[in-house]
C-alpha cells in the first residue's frame, strides 16, 4: 500500500467524520491538562502557529492532506482554548492557613462529605487582607450550634472560621481538587464551629439562584422528608436537603443520575411539552387549520427547555442536554433529521469551547458516553425494533436504553467512584418509567397551575413517584452484593477506552474494528493496577498500609476524606473503622524482612524521635522535627506540607517513592505552593530499602 492511500481514504471518509471533530478538540484539551509545566509564551505561540498552519492547509492545501491539517488545527485549538480558559478564570488563592472573621455573600448552598450544610461565599472580606489577595470565593462547612440564621441566596453573613488553600490530591496521581477549585474560582475552603450571623439582608434584585432556592423551599414545605428533597433536586438542582444515607442508596442502586438534571429530565420535559402542545392544538380545528402545530410546539418546548436550564443552574449535563434538545427541535423547525451523532458532536463542541475543563469531569464523560451509545444503538437497532409488536415497543425500548446506557457509563463511573452497582439495571427498570409518567408530568402541571394558585396539587402525584424511587433505591442498595468495589485505573485507561469505542462507532467500513483492540488493551491495563504499598497523608497523621486483608488505616476516625479516597481507589468498600481493625502490630514494607516503618503521633512524639530514628528505618512524624542529622528517612509535618501525600510502591526488590506535589506539576492553579525541594534520603535507607525517589 502506498503512503498516500490512507490519506486518500481519510479524505474520502471526511463527510462522515464530523462526529470526530470534538474528539480531536478534546485531545488538545487533554494535552494541555496532561503537561507537567504550565505552557509559557513560547509554547502558546507554537500552538497558535500550528493552528494557523493547519487552518491554511485545511482550506488551501492538497485535498488528501486536508483531513490531517484539520486534525492538527483541532488539537492546537483545543490546547489554546484550555489555556485561555485557565487564565481567564484566574483569581487569588489563599496561601496560608487562616483563622479569624469571615464576611461574604451566600452564592451556593450544599452539603459536605460529613453531611453538614456548606456555604459558598463571594464578596469575601478577611481580616487584615487586601482585596487583591482575598479569594474571590470561599466555601465553609457549618459545624457546631447553628440555627441563628436561615441561609438564603444573597444574604451577607459573618462568622469566625478556619480557612486553608484547596488541598493537594489525597495521594500522588489522585483527583486534583486544586484544579477543580481554580475553575470554580474557589480560593479557600474551611469550616466554622461558631454561629453564622446575618450582616445584611438579601439584595432585592432578581436572582436565578434565589428563584431556585425559593422553589426548592416551597416544594419541600409541601412535601416534607426525603421525597420532597428528591423532588426539589429534580426540579431545581438543589441537593442541600438530601441526607447522606439517601445519596448513598441512590449511588449504590445506580439511580444517582436521576438527581443530575440531564438528558433524561430535559428530554422528558421538552417531549411532554412538545406532545401536549401539538396534540392540544390539534383538538382546536380553527387553530389546527391555520397554524403549523408541529413547529409551534417545537418553539414552546424549546422555551420550556431554556427555562429549565436556567432554573437548574446549568451544569455540564444540563447544558449538553439542552443543546441536544435545541438541535433536535431546530431540526423539526427546519424539516431536517434530528437524532444523529452530528447533533451529539455539536453539543460536545459547544460545551468544550465554553468550558474546556468539563472534559475531565465525571458528569461530562458519563453524559456523552450514554448519549453516544444510545444514538448508535438505536440507529442500528431501529430496523429490528419495527418487528417488535407495537404494544411491546415501549418496554423493549426501555430495557434496551437502560442496558446500553448502563454499559456505556459503567467504566466511567467505576474509574471515578471506585464501585459498580450490580443491580443498577433492575433499579432503573423499576424507576425510570415513573420519571416520564408521574414525576415530570407532575412538575409540568404544577408549573401550569401557578397562576391560579393550585400548583401544590400536582405535587401529591410527584410525591408518590419520588417515594417509589427512593424505596426502590433503598431496597436495591440493601441487597447482598449490590455494590462491587473497583480498583482505580491509571490515567491512560479511560482515554484509550473512549477513543477505541468512538473509533468503533464513528469510523465507516472495516477499519472500525481497530477500535476493539484499543478497548481490550485499556481493559487489560486496568486489570493490573499499581496501588501503593504504603500511603502517607500530607498531615502525617494518617497512614495506609496494604495487608493481606486490604488496606489498613492507622486510625479509625479523622481525615475521613483522605481515608475514603484511599479505600475507594483500592476498590475497597470497607469503612475507615473497619480498615483500622486490620492495622498490624509491626509495620514493614518490601520483600524479605523489608523496611521497618515507625509512625509517631500525639504527645511525646518528638521526644521519642531520637530513639526511633535509627539506621534504615522510615519514620513519619505528625509534628515538626528538630534540625539534626538523621540516619532514617524522616517525613515530618513541615516536609509533608511541602511534598503533599507520599506513596511507596513495591518495584521488584526496591521501593519507589512518589510525591503528590511533584506529580501535579507546576501549573497555574497551584502556583501559590512552593516547588518541592529535593528530598534528602540517607544512604543507609537507600542501601536497605533500595529507594527510588520519583
């Protein structure tokens, strides 16, 4: 085969490859987030030159080279879009631990991991801190005695609390919360144990967030309990009223997606409005004869979808769903084919251009995985569906949709959350029909009856549906083996798996089957995880050692987020207290006798350091150590504060040491943290442990 043959084949297939446009754009975004150092001026100019050259060759170059030029253009454009977005959202980040008075306006209300109400504040004022150094937003969890003020949007509050910069990953290579906080313009997180007090009332001007919370409070007042909190989340996206146990049940039964206002909700809402308008107009002959009922219904449904998008807060899944619906209804208005991979590609491209960081979120990945899989499956299955008796088609379509969407999203959910819901298909078959037949219609009827003051009546119908869904979630979550732990994959697995699946779906002809080996290779890599033999928290107060029973934790409580993150990444469903019960009497890692580890915490820890820090040992101290030459590898609190969490991996007869601060690189979102200094490892430790510092 000549060299030009693949280029000619690529050029000939170009009209059918539009769905791959956002894929290459996303690869450019991924490249930006993957590099270890923030691109400087030279790097950005180079990317711009590649984009310009690609654009020229794409429009003016030889036809067989145009597809490759377009790929280069998309890769460079994705890289530049991510860089531009990173600099556009730049805001001050707190560079130290702060304790003192905090003033701010409430712009967000949710719940923390410990199930406490959490406030996001803007217009922040901190004691003795200039506005130029003050974070744009802070997030504070409310502990202790509260109730002196009812949190509501726009209310300016004062409190005394602890703030600190967004944390490094809980382990090297783990989830980068600093990056997430940067794009949310969140410059500090913390908590308060003192009462929150109101400083000034909410501003009188209209606010979408305030409207959301008023609707949420009204729904919960009419539907008290978990059912009302679930309904409020479905209608407005406000999850602050949902207890942790309910969230756990929904996740264990694979029904948590019902809380995310996404394609299911948007499709049901706009479909219901479209059908009701179209057939309602058909019942009025004078209007039906004079108006195009189909197109008028499409316009009304589009307006209903836009209002729902505004009301829900506009997360990635809702944006994607609205764009899909807008493309579908736009095709109805233009008498064009609506449901296709092209419309999915347009939705993906719009979101990635506006918010490139969305590519890294579980919501974006799961949303588009499900949508692409459903469009591809039903496009190929439609000829067979016509052979199914008409009365059975809804049930068969529901089973097929649940199975396809579940299979497409399962790898993404397992990679991000470390677990799989084995009875998720059963739970969805028992719950999703009620979303379309009871819950969403009840919401639409309630909205229509607001002008006459009878909006609360349809909520009784919604309450029946939401109670059923929560009952199913609790029942399925309680079944034996409902949840299975999955070890976190390496960073390479999901991109290779996704690219292989997309190639299989999009590419025309026999070459599409090249996607199968890529998917198999990704799954093979996943089955051989390289989990650390020992993990050390950045505080020095928590260790996690791999044992025959699983990871053992050095304490039963405290640092709950870090402990859960470690266990989740191991695919271990144990609670921190259960993992602490595995803690061995003697700590060693490595082959043979291994290397002895000592953990010093509490009072008298520093006093025990000299007798503990002997030749060849690894010592972790949760407090600052006195300056003195040591024969052991000492990781004290100041050292861990600079390195972040530390992981020890077994690598043959040696130990490989990884540092969280080094692995996140030198990026714009962590520039407030000093670079990691060279970690001094005494020669005796190098000889005994064969330690490799990475």
